[in-house]
C-alpha cells in the first residue's frame, strides 16, 4: 500500500490544482462571467497562500513548460499582427511607440517617490510597458470579439511587449556593465539576446511556412506544425540563452507575412492551448510570495494608476486621428490593463542568465502583480463588452 | 395599411446595391466591424450610400440613379476605392462573393436595428444563415403596369443572371457543388420565390396585396423575398437573384445587361408573359444555381432545352442595337466574355481553391479581386 503519503500528495498537487482551476474557471464564468484566466490565477494564488506542497516548491521543468505555454500565445499574437496596417495607418504604430515611451518615463518617475535604486526603477519601468498577451489574447478569444478595440489592443499589446523586451534587456545590459564593467558580458546580456532571438524567430518564420508548402501539409495540420516549431524554438532559446518570448513573437509576425493560413477552428491552439493556458496562469500566480504582497501594495497601486493613466491617455488622444472614436480609445487603453506572465517570465529568464536583482524586483512587484493578474483580465473583458465587440450583443 | 402608390420614374434608369463582406486580415473569417467602418466613413462625403445590414460583418452600398454604364461603373469604382481605403485604415478587408466560404453562422451577431432584431426572432437560425451577400439591381419604370410587365417578362431570363453572377460555391467550409449556394439560403424563407402573375397594378395592389395583408403574414413589400419585386416607393423593379460578384466591373456589367434586356422587352416584340411561363421557372433556376453557365434551361415558350451559356450568347446577339442606344457596349462585352470564355466567379473561386488548397485562400483571392481585379 501507499507508504510515502507526503510524496504522493506532492506529486498530485499540480494536476489537482489544474483540475480545480479549470472547473472553477468554467463555473465562475457561467455564474458571474468571471474571465476564466482570473479564476486560474485565483487558484494559483490560493495554492501559494496555503503553501501547497509541490506547487510552490521548485519543480524542475515547470518554468520551461510555462515558457512554452506563453510562447504559443506570443506566436498567436504575432500571427495576428498585420504589418501592412501600420503602413496604412501609421497612427497605430505611433500610438504604440509613444505610449510605451511615456509609460516607461512615467513609471520611472513615479517610482522615485519610493526608496529604490535606479536599477530597480528602470526594471519596473521597462516591465510596466508590457501588457499581458496571455490574458488579453485569451479573453479576446473567449469572447470571440472582433472590432477596432480588439484589433488595436492586440496590436498595441504586441508593440508594448516588443518595446518592453527591448528596454528590459538594455537595462539588464546596463546593469551588467555598471556592476562588472565588462562590456562583453553587458553586450551578451542585452544585444545578443535581442538580436539573436529576433534572428532565430525570423528564420523559423521563413523556414516553417516553406516546409509546410513543400510538404503540402493539410490546412488542419498546420497548427500542429506551428506548435511543435514553437516548442523547438523555446528549447533553442534556452540552449542559446535567448529570450524565448521575443523569438516566439517574431516567429509569429514573420510567419504571418509568409501567408500560411491557420484554420480559425483552432484559435489559441485548440484544446492543447487551453490546457497550457490553465497551467500557465496557475503557475505564474503560484510564484507570488504572499509575504511580499502587503509591503509592496501601496507602491503597486501607485504604479497601476500611473501605468493605466498613460495607456488610457495616449489611446484616447490618438483615437480620432487613427480612425476610431474617443470612446473606443478609452476602452482600448483600459483593455491593456492586464500584466502578468510576460513580465514575470521575462524576469525569471534574466535571473537564469545571471541578473541578480531579478528576485528582488519580483518581490517588490508582488502587490502590483497580484492586482493586475487577478483583475486585469476582468477589465479587458468589460472593455470589450462595453465596446460591443463580443459575439453576443445583448441590448 | 394599403400598398403605397407606385412612384413613376424614368424608364430604364438604374441603381445598383451590393452587399459586401467584411473580413479580418488574420484568418480571413468574417469580422463584425460594420459599426467601426461606418463610423469612419461618416467623417467624409461618401460617393453613394452606405448602410448597415443584417449582421455586423456586412455592409450594403448603393449607387445613385444612373442612366449609363460609364458613370455607373465610375461610381462603383469610387465607392470601392473609398471602402477599401477605409478598410485599410481599420485593418479590415472587404470582399465580394455570395457567401463567405467558411463562416459559421452561429458566430455572427445580428445587427441591432429593431427590424433586424425582429427578423432574427422570427427566423431563428435561418436569419443567421442569411449571412449571404447579394447584388440587387433596380430598373426604373414609367408606370406600375410597365413594372409588372417587365417583372414577368424577365422570368425566362432569371437563370442568366443567376449563372452570370454566381460566386458562392463554398459554404460552411465545403464545396457545395452549387455555383450559387447563396440562393439556397434565400429559398428557405417562406415568402421567397416568384411574384404572383398579374399584369395589372390595380389587381396586384388592391386584390393580391390586400388579401395577403389581411392574412397578417405581410405588412409591407419588404416582407416579400421574391426574385424580382416591385419597389413602389422608388418606382422600380428590383432584381434580387444575383450573388454579389467579386468585382464592381462585373456588377456594372450585370446591371447594364438587365437594362439592355428591359429596353428590348419594352419593344414588346417578344410574345407576352403568361402564367404558364412559370411551369419551368423553378427547374431553370435550380439548373442555374447548381451548374451555372453549364446548366440546361427550358425555354418556356418553345419548351426547348438549351444551355444557359448558349441562351445568353443568343440573347446578346439581339441586344446590340440597345447597347448602342444605351451606351453600354463595354458592359455587354464583359457579359459576353464571362459567358463565352472566362466563366463566372464561382469557377474562378474553385480554381483559387485548387491552387491554394484552403478556404482561407479563397477569401484572400476574393479580397484581392475586389481591390485589384481577378488574377489572369
């Protein structure tokens, strides 16, 4: 009979947590229309709160799996980016870039009110640019929303993530330079990560569609090939110390330009994608250390207000110029609220490559993350509903 | 409420309405973006009329009243360019075609005008299957009796318009084997089909319509989904069997083919229409929907079988002088090329499917055809 009970409990914790998360996600969605991802986050947070064995202990392989899960989302996000749109409507691109820069500046300045080092403030600022692709894409897919708010949120989210990775890695490079004075190490920590990740992603973005055409792969199998390519990309990124997230986003953007069609039946990579999303959100939430939440709450709330204000402000200001309305601009800015997995995994990855302040930054951000992970998707969902871009319009 | 008076208009004037698809640029599915597009279009003068339709993924455009092919085509091209440009600003593609090849009807939202809400309440899933895209051509009539005369005289030519315009071979992701799958959706409506046979407006309005109204089934002409119906408030008859073609050039060609045909019919050199013409009507219509230009139709007067393609080419030979009078030779050339050589747009779309191997590729081809014209 079972002798090692704690071990059994530990090994069962993960699958059980995921199962509970899934059921809770469906149930709460049905009753109160809570976005599913918020429920997943809630389960992860609870697991972390009660210190569920197996969930909070470092389990090897989980960060990798989380990176695969998020990379799939980023690939899909990249695939939805229409570069031609930026040519026809440069205001969308300009909005994304200006808003990213302003968010960076505003968060950097605001964090000056608190007692923190410049390095940490720069990291906060660069991470605050990002919006959560996982939260936004998942909520948009769940609602099957379509329209200007949806399009703009996705495109802005991609720009935000790209600028965020760029800024983040430059800050990491700067840190390496200022702590070690080693230019080579600094360059490795930033330029190499940025350039090589983009190059590898782009290369695969050209190679995969070529392979699909050469082998005359059936339309419904295209998704499988892309999913496997993303797994390959993540593995390569680990091996070469690259950013899997940046590589996956580039992969998606380039693959789309190569005009291979994904079938609409498998948005979000179908069932496999659903499974990985549950895991991703439970995992990310379980990384939060509750002890840090209280101390950083005021700081977190200030950053949220500043971040939201710049995103909404820029979006409203550019709305009419870019062919939309102020109302939709406001909703677009609000829908960009979620911020979670992308920022956390970016930090995790940098820690893996020797960026020491990462752990400290993560704990200082705990309060902000808690709020944005849990309520960000709700804001996105309400914004899309208010924009009447969802599949059921009740009037 | 009795049927409104037929407002006489200039004979042989014409107007074209096109229902167009709004498609996302990402996986080529229909995009519920009509509100956004209309909002943007409202900011500048539009070279025609643009209105919301049944679902958010469709818009309808209409030309002004036109007399000749040249100005009609020019206006349609202007409308197209304006739409395509606005679409580009909003990351929306615009396409012709009678059906979207793979949209799933249950995911389309019904537009929120009260009439449409009421329709979807009444027709249930049919209302959503009604996400099909047609071209309507109005022809002006000098009197209501002229309207009924033209309406019924055109019965034998209806298959021509179905076959020439057919551009909906795919539906729900599969090749339906029909050239116009769209019309199958239209036929599902209870008041679709043909108008009752009468050549007197007085009888139509005061006997037939009054009786129908007293049954409570209809309240206005809008409740009839006939293939050709009179439109008293415009003083026109409206041909409704055409799929929206992939190009505005084809749309203008079809309108002017109808205009020339009506001019021919108004000479009254053909035997007058009669109820028995309709004996073969649904058979002919089926042949046109299913086989397009290769369909076989029965001439209601001679009872002879002839391929629709042959019948169109034979008709075109009679229309030369009318085309000269109406200045629409270029339009009839387009129709002749379609019938004799190029085939309809259903054929074109099937070819695109064979080349690209996916229904998304078909939508891509439709989008490009509207913007740039079909690939050679």
